[in-house]
C-alpha cells in the first residue's frame, strides 16, 4: 500500500511564495505595521514582525525609504480612481451635484483606518507621504474644482489663486477631519456621512461664489 506523504495529523507544508508574491506580502504587512507603529520603528522591528531576517528584507527593499515609497503607492496611488477627475469636469451636471457624488465615492476610498493612521503618522514624522499626496489633491481635485466653479459662475477663466485654493482646502479638510473623528477618535457626532458631506458642500458653494467674485483679494 502506498504511504501518504505526510502523517495524518501533520499539517501540510506552506506553499513557497514566488519572489513577487513574497515582495507583495512584505508590503501588505508593512502597511499594517506602519499603521499601528508609525514610522519611528526600524526595519529591524519590521523584519521581526514579519518573521524574517533584516538582510532578507533588504534584498527586496534596499532602504526604509524604498519600502515607505511602496507603501505610499499601495495605500494612496493605487486607490486613486481614474474616473474621479472626469466626474469633477462633467459640465452636464451642476457643480454641487458633482461634488456630492465625488466626495461620497472619494471618502469610500480613504475612510479606512490604515489610510488615516499612516497619513497622520507620516505627518508627525515628516515623511514625504503627506507632501506628495497633498500635491496630488491640489492638482487633481482642488484646482479643477475652482476652474469648474468659475465656469459655472460665469467668471473669467484665470489660474486659481493660492488664497482660493486655501478656501477649497478648508472644505476638503473638514470632510477629511470628519473621517478622522469617526475612525481614529471614534467621536463623530453624526453617522450620516452623506448628510455631513452635503452640508459641507452647501456651505462651501455659497461661500465660494462670494470668494470668487472679489477680484481684489490676493
């Protein structure tokens, strides 16, 4: 009779990962690690959590900065949806309607505990993640909103001013901070995210029209 390869109670040997699968597994676990521990911890601590040696980790990521870049790409860049920008520029719909749709789908992507914690930790540590992402937000969300608002209000097509961009940041940041209070502090007053977003956009649109009609402001 042919004997089985393993004893009846012996667990099967784990499948050996390919180099790319192992690399992706390291990135996934690094996301969890940085979300819980922040960026103060060393790669030695991360290697210990992964159950591998530090030299093995360096074979895949030559430096901690390289690993952080991969985490940024996985958590922020790959969650950026290509349909968001065309949605903001769809002039067949009123801008307020576009903003409500956009911020509901956008927050579905970023209102995530790991996303929030990594973003906040990186800001405290001075890691480049925040600066890179905020530049992305300015170029692909805030400035397009101002361009579309000028069209809707019948105003001249001129480049957005810094003070106008800051005005949009107040609205955008307020919605973001609602997510922080909800997911990080667990102290959000309302659980109706759509209502919170709608109220923020109603107030924003009323104030934005006043702001853009004051050309003497710098």
